[in-house]
C-alpha cells in the first residue's frame, strides 16, 4: 500500500503546484486597460473616452475623443475649453444621443483651438460643458501633429480685416481742401503817374 500512496502523491504534486501557481498570476491581458493613451472620465451619464489633444506646439490644437451617453435622455456638448482658450465647435453643439456615441476629431465633429499653449508630450486640461450633464475637466495628453495625427489640425482661421493704415498715399479729389500750403499770388507794382 505504501507504493500506491507514493505513486498517487507523485502524480498529484505537479497538478497541485501548477494549480497553485496559476492562482497568484495576474496577466496584464486579464485587466481592463484603455486602447490608447487618452484620458477617460465621467460627466454624469456621459462617458468621455480616449480624450487627447493634437497640437503643433505653435498655438493650433484639436480635441480627439469619444462621448458615450448611457442616460435616459439625449444631451449635447455645448462648449470645450482647452487650457484657457475656448475652442470652436465647427458645426455648433455636438449631439450625444441616448444610448449612442459622438466622436470628436478631424474626421468627425471638429473641436479646434487657436492660440492654445499646448506642448506635445505634456498634458493640458480640457473642460467639457454639456447641456444637461455636469461639466468635467480632463488632463489630456498632447500629441504632436505627425504620423497618424499629421492631418488632424485645422487650417488657420481667416484673418479679420483691420483698420490700420497701410502707408499708401491716396489721391485727393480736385476742389477739396488739403493740408498742403498754397502759394500766395504775387502782385506787381504799377508805376504811379
């Protein structure tokens, strides 16, 4: 009987060791992790996913994100502030339908900022303001406008006309007073008789 017990113990030992070893291993793929380096946040029933800012480091920036609505009613994104600059929502407020998704980015609803101090490789605060959901601030990674993000930035905004003098001389229509001195007529003396 001793031989049978020994064989049973020897046969069971590798199975027990492997079973015990598997109990303490936490494989990285067994945990939830974001698909990219973007930030995630919650604004009530609105989920902000993979929030990133693409910047050229010279003032132009655009927001890339996905908004999900798990609430019972539609909502809309009404304003975005990148750093301290109000961003432009290219097509106005962005609808976030109930049980739906809204994408922000170069191929979706554009959210662009100009004169933004955002250096690639750093983070910047991005504040999202909604019609119903509470406002939420996210620390987003700033990516350089290169590689997959090379075409992400918008064209520069059109410059507004200014009323500054150009230095050009304009002609004054005839008959109108000018600031130029005029010559006085000179009289000739007539001989006296």
